[in-house]
C-alpha cells in the first residue's frame, strides 16, 4: 500500500509478487537463454499442480524470448528478476473449466460479441510485465481506460502458494490503476480434495490527508470452497456457501446491464463439476 515513505502501491505490489513465492520455489542466479530452458525442462516433470522458478540477473533480451507453452511469465525489467510458473494438468483443468463456465454464461446472455476472451495475454505494468491464466475484457474500447488491460483476470495455483495468488491479484488491480476490476483466484489443495474459489476487487480510499492521493486497497469480495471426504472418492462434494460465484456485469463490461442482462453467475453445480475434474486429474 502507499505510505508516507514514498513506496507506491505499484512498487509494493511488485515486491510482494516476488517475496510471496512458496518455499519450494526453484532459485536460479545468473542465467543465459540455454540455462533458462534447461531449468524449465528439468523441472517440468517434477510437479503435481504448479511450480515456480525464480531467476535473477536475467538480461531483458533473454526474458523477451520466453513465452513458452505450459508456462506463465512475470519479468521485472528494472531488477531483472523473472518468475516462470510451470503448469500441469490439474492447473489447466481448473483454468479451462472456469473459463468454460464463464463462456457458457456469457453465451446464454447473448454477450459473446461484447466480451473478448484474452487468454494468457501478456500485459505491461509500470515496472513488470505479466501473463494471467485467463482474462476477459470488453470487445469495444471503453473511453477513459487503457485497452491493454482486461477487466477480469483469473489466477490459478495451489494452496501452498495462496499468498502468491493474492499478490498476483493485487498486482493486476494496482498496476492497472483500477482498469482491472476483478481477479478470480482458484486455490487448489495439493494433497486433499479441496478448492477455494475467491474474487478480489479494489476499494479505493484516501491514503492520508497529507498525501491526498488514492490508495488502492484490494479486498476479498467472495469466497466459495469445494471439498469432499478425502477417504471416500465417491462421497458428495460440498460447496460452501452454496451460492453462485459472481462476476458483476459492470466489472466485466464497464457499463450498467440492460435487462435482461445481468451478472455472470457460475452456479454451485458448475463449481462442483470443475472441482471433480481437477481431483480426477490429481488422482484424488
């Protein structure tokens, strides 16, 4: 957050994205293009849900060459730090399942031409560039906002990296200056059938009377948990609370809905289906 020392929300969000990496993050110092590729290759088959690799002293020319399949990248050009996020089947099942559910609701509302699915498009923030797991935005330019930023972003990870997922959400919200309206987090437990679906939004407030500048305060808007008995694969899945995961219409399209338009609501039974597919991929 902004403070009287001069550290901006954006700078703090950048710092936290790298500080919040989980304990099993692979650390690599002093890299070349071949070293980056070898490290990624050596680690791609050693993870069950998602894994992070943190590279230091990466020349921008090397980082610019990496947009690899089954990975997501974040790069800070000023510090030359780079994070590579390795994806696996469970991660992709969750990301595609949630995106499919959103697309279904968008189609049913007749908005398929109004909303553009942006996939894992790379976006440049103030100091860093980053790829999302999925992103959406209006198909038509909205006056007053940068067209480079999506309005809704999806980030998927494991429960051990929940702090990193929250840091990623804060990065999108603060770097965009409010152009990103909502981040959906999907946090998958590594060893038990438990998934947390969470939405994070911005609550702009005034930082201090002396500074008189906006302070962007990300907050959790909604949390829904899917779980079942780990010892009984055929036991019933519990969705708690049993309510839809909601993406407000105005957050997505930057305008009020015109009836019969309304919020995108992913019902509990769709969250249950997504969760079951993820657990099947994990072998739980």
